[in-house]
């Protein structure tokens, strides 16, 4: 008997008060139909029997007392079995799907791992290495040191630096004062030399009563020798050999060294100052190899001069007690000056 037919029969005969408006229960398929359609092909057949809900619905619709508590208990038992069977089926299906879903490479490492020991043994045998460690090498360990400067040392150092700075400042001030004094002395010497030259000229003009010839200034204007040959200057200078030395003298009555040079060049129309330094600045400095007769021989310290005669000789007025003389240049501390004519 089909379960749907049973439920429908109970509706029609047991409860005649029901109207046709109450919809019949859904048609329940037979076991064979449920087995072939409802479940998947791989799910085992499960016996389908009325559930507790169906029985209670039948009782409510028919009002029949044929649904006994025993029938309800049997229905509950069948429901539990069906639930357990469904859990087993789902577990089996999940496991089957998991196995089928495994990637193809899952089986690969097994073969590789199985061959690993052989490969490792081959590597070890072919590339065997040994490591020897000795205790002969001992590390060199040194302890670093440090020192600290005390406050007293810092103060002493600062005091020393201050002392050195003060000494340097004092030395600089002394050097500046010395330079200033030297400049003042040089200016005074130049002024004194200029005054001396003036006084010498006055002395020659007023005191040398024995000389009645022309002075150097007069000779410059007259210029008795028109020749501009330096050798002729040397020849004129040789005429005054034997004239006594006289300090400030600039005439044939008496010459000093620069007075002789001034008087000789005055005869060629060249006016020179009465002084070694002034005469040296009046011409052009030349080398010893370039020197010719008539050039001036000047001592480096400007203490003396004369007229060059050539071949290392010159003519000069030496000193008090001596006379104008031609002689060799005895010193190497000299230089030569050429006067333009």
C-alpha cells in the first residue's frame, strides 16, 4: 500500500466533516521512485517511512486515534537512523571528493624522498671534506685606556696660552716701534746728508782761498769737454792725481771721493750731487762685465766711490792724509753705474 493512499483514505472516512477546501497532502512517491530519482547515484538507498511530523499531521486532519504513541516512538527511531545514515553518507562523499581533488604532484615527493638517501650518500662520498681546528692561534686582546684632564691642568694650559699671546703682542709692538725708529733715522740721515752737501759747497766757496779756478757749478754751464766718450772721462780724472784729500772738497784745491767725481763730470756738462748715494741714483746700474772706463765704482754700503779706469782699476780720493790716486779695486762689495752724457 502506498502511504499517500492511506492518508487520503483516512481523510475521507474517519472525518466526514472535512470539506473539499482542505488540500490533500502531497503525493508521496513509492520507495522505488524515491530510490531512482531523489538521491544521487552514489548515495545508498534509505528506507523512507512516515516521520513524526507526518503522523501528527495525519492525526490532526483525520481525528483518528489510530496513531498511537508506539507508532510515534517508532517514527522517531526511524528518524534517528536516517539522520545517522545521512551523516555517514556525507562523510564518505566529502572524503571521496577530497581524494579526487588532490593535485597530481602530490605523489611526486614520495619518489624523490625515497631517492634522497642515495643521492646524499653519493655527494658525501664524492665531495668528502675535513676540517681541522688547532689551538695554536691565540687572539690578541688589548685593553683600551683613557685619561682625563683635571681642572688645574686646564687652567694652567690657559694661563700658558695667555702668556704666549702676550709675549707675541709685545714682540710685534717692539718690531713696529723699531721699524718706525728706523724710518725716522733714515729720514734724518737723508736730511743730514743734504745739509752736509750744502755746507760743503759753501765751505769750498768761502774757505779755499788758494783756489781761484771755476767751481763745479761753473764748469757744468761751460762744459769745456764736448765729447761724450766715457773713456775721455777717465782721462780727465787722471789729471787730478796727487790732489790732497779734503773732507767736502770739490775743487782742485782738495777733493773727497764724491767731490772728485762731481768735478770731473761737471766738465762734460753733467751736474751730479755731492754725495755717493745721490751719484749712484743718478745713473743706470750695470754688471762688472759691462763696465767701461769712465763708469762709476760704488761701494755696496755707499761709503765710497771712484771712476773706473778699466782692467779692474779705478781712480779715487782715498781718505784724510792721502791724495787722489789710481789703483786696483780691492773690494768685491762694489757695483757699477753708468752716467748718461
